C-alpha cells in the first residue's frame, strides 16, 4: 500500500540528490578556479613595447598617438594609464571615448556567443578599414535612422 506522502518523499529525495551532485560540482569548479593564474594589473616590458609599437603605427588612432607623445615627453607612463592613475588627463579621457564604441561592439559580440578570435579579427579589420588621420571623433557606423 502506498501512502500519499511516499510520492512527495521520493521527489524530495531526488531533489536532495540533485542538489548534492550540483554542490559537489560547484566545489570542483571552485577548486579549479583557485588554480588559475591571472595576470596582475602591472604591464610587463613586452606589454609596454607592444602598446608603443601600436601607438606609433599608421593604424593607431590620433588619440592614442597623442598619448604616446605624452609618454615620450615623460608627462605620463603607460603604467599610469593602465592603472587608472591618469584617468583625469584629458588626452586619456579622449582616447577612452574614441575607443569606447569599438569596445562596446566587442563586448556585445562576446556576450552574444561569438568566437573570441573572430571578434578580435573583426575589430582589426574594422580598424584598418575605417581609420583616418582626419577626424577620430566622427562615427564610423551609420544606420538608416541616422539620416
């Protein structure tokens, strides 16, 4: 003979087992996460060299070139910029504003599940195609409702 509560007890037991399995998986993932080594906010000499190389290239936006000139003059360092210590500098703010639309596009693409390598490649193609020395402040993307 089955009692009305037997079905509920079996369901509760199934849920408890599922919860225990998920808890064990969570502990496993947490343990794996503690083993991951992340980079600090400090830039390595190789990072700085790569930034400077790009900032001096013909593909660099004017705002980035302006920052490189300030770094060359000793007014700022790339470590100051990367750490946020130079956030009040008008040229740093201009560089951030100039790159914000591209960063937003990349963030949206990644959130939508697009392949990271494809997002990076698309950003590089867009930069080569739309970069000009005449005005970094103009929008590079137009939609029908922009006219």
